[in-house]
C-alpha cells in the first residue's frame, strides 16, 4: 500500500466482507438487525476516524468526481432535505422501521466514497466474501436439516417452525431469507466471474460457495434471488465470455450450478413433532438438471481436449453467446406465457402477470404491498416523508390462525419489499432519480471501459445481480453496506496520489 489510508481501507474491506456477514450478536435472530447495525457503526466509525487522521496528516490525496459520484452526493443531499422537511422529527435519524434512517444513508455514502478514494478491487476480496458466504451457507444447510447451530433460533425452535411459531423465515448468519438471498446475489456472481476470468485452476475452490449458495436460494424458495441471477447472467455473459478459455470455464460453472439445482429440487424435508427427516426424491425436474450438469461437464472436457483444434475469434464467441441468450429468453417467455393456468407457484404468477393479471397475493403479497406503498407517494412526491418512515405511514398487516398451536400469528409491514419503491416513498422522486442515475452511470462506465478484462468484472456483475433482485428485495443495513462497498470498488478511482502506481489486476 502506498499510504496509511489505503492500508486501513484494505483492512476495513476485509473485515466488512468476512466479519460483518458472520456477526450475529449474542441473541441470535431475536436482535440480529440491531447487532449488525451497531457492529457496522463501530467498525465504520473506527475506519473513518483513522482515515481522516492520516489524511489530515499526509494531505496527499486529490479528488476527481465522476457522474456516479455526483449522483450519490445528490442522493445524500436529497436525503438530508427529506429528513429536514419530515414531519417525523428526530425519528428519521435512526428510522422508524429497521435502522434505515439518515445515519445509515450517511454510512452508505461514506463507504462508497471512502472505498472509491482509497480502495482498489482485488481478487482477495472475492475470496474473503466467498469464505463468509461458505460458512453462512454451511450453517444454513445444517438448519435445513432441522438443527439449530449456535442457538440462532430461540429456545427449541428451528427453521421449519416458520409460520407456525413465528413469522418469516430465517437461515444462516444473515437471518431473513430474503436478505440472505440479497447477500448471495452479491457473492455468487462475483465468485463465478472470478473463476471464469481466472487463468489458473486454484480458483475452482470458488465452486464451493457457488454450489452451496445456489442450493440455499433454491431450497428456501427465494425467487427474487433467482430472478436476479438469471438477469445478471443474461446481461453479463456476452461481456464476460470473450475467449475459448472463458467459454470452457463458463460451461463448467453451468455444470456446478445445474448439479446444485438438481439436489435442491430433490431435497425433501419432512418435519413432524419437532423431528426432521430429509429424503432425496429424484423426480423429473432434479433428474433433468442432473442430466444437464453431466452434459455440461462432458462438453467442457471435450472442449479442453480439442481446444488447440478450435479457432474462433472473441467477437464470434460473444455474438454467439448473445444469440443464445436471446433465443433462451424468447423460449422462456413463451413457456411462461403458455404455462397452465390451473397451476400454482412462481411461474404461474409470472404467467398471469404476462397476461395482465396482477393479483394482490402474487409474490408473497408483494403486489398488495407495492400498491399500498405507491398510494403514499403523492403526499410527499419530491422529498418523501423522511428516511425510513414508511413503517410509520403504512397501515398494513397479515395474520393467520395456526391450528397446530391454536394461536394467531401477525406480522406488520414496515418495508416496501422493493428497494426502489422504498426510496421513492421515503426520500421522494428526487432521491430515487439520483440513486437510479448513479446506478446507470456506473453500469455505462463498467461496460464502456471494458472492465470485463479485469477483476472489477466480479464486483460489477455482483452489483448488477443485486440491483435486479432489489426489485423484490428489502435493502436493509444487514446486506446493503456490502453492496455499497462493492459499488465503491467498481466505480472509477477518485484518488490521484504522488506515490500511487495506478496498477490494477488485469487477470486473476
């Protein structure tokens, strides 16, 4: 590292990618949001204080703002104005929902700028977050077998007591399965892309978090994460797959993903009287994925053996991949559109939406939540009602009587279940436009500067995946700080120092 600020930032990034996802506090899921929030406050506070101290001492940093950074500054300014004009007073500081108030937005922006100024995307960061994801996924797998490692569930509860003894579903060290899905939407694309662009086979270790993560998302039925990954693959594949080597590695990645899907669909837990029995039931769907995994693995091996005999340009490979994606997208849309309407499940819901049928119950009642949230927008159109104030405004709850316990479970809506809609309600149209503008500027810069040639492709694809799943995501401080960290690493470096050599990793 060329200066203390960069050294400190490097250590902060590692701690955020390893320790932050794994830290659950001392009360398990009961206070996991609070525990992670204060961990974030303390760790970021120490980093900022140390960085400012050395910056004032050395004074060797000059800044250049790019469009994405200007948009983020506008986002922060609008958030401050939203808080200033809010009728909820000091409640906007911490927030009325889940610690997503003005302080949290300040932290996000500090992370973004601090990492942009002093950080540099490194392969080690992908391995670091892959490590924490592997650990949390192993814990989640154990929980899917009905166990309660580290006492994360209170008392004798387990994962399968969801919706009977408690509301929502929790897994791993992240907690809520929707948030876990958001975390994995950052980790899995980063792991896959790092392997694909790598020149050595030591990176095959990244197949471990990839396989475990796919299994967890699929087995816990968090479809928003799957949509994010499919969308990311469709957008990123033509950019990333630009050589024979990368094509071969992509085929092996598909084999691993398909193998994991096969086991997730075959995984059949039976929970009765507090006991869990797990069976692998190999029906048509898991067998099809298993066959596809085998075909992909064989195809990859054949390509390796005949690689020297195949001569094809990068341009042709990318065009071929793009054509395959377009054909696949058309076939998927046709399949979904003509899906039997006497069925149930996510595909059925997407099919009905394609037919113009938006039922309130779709997406685990997300359609209903979105409608109620949109009704709040006109009252505070430009600046919103204040950071994290939706919970104080929306009057919406769900309840169900549980025959097994004789009790009624109730849950209250305190989140829009759509990150962009949440910003629209809380900080208004101006805040949302600034946020989306920053995303678009980053995406355009990522593509224009051909970052698929270096390790920034990993963080760039992670962001694309997260931003897509954000349409269905919660966007809370449990996972969002990692997204902002990746965002800072992906954006153009703002720093020009006398000692900085300007080098970056071109290949893994």
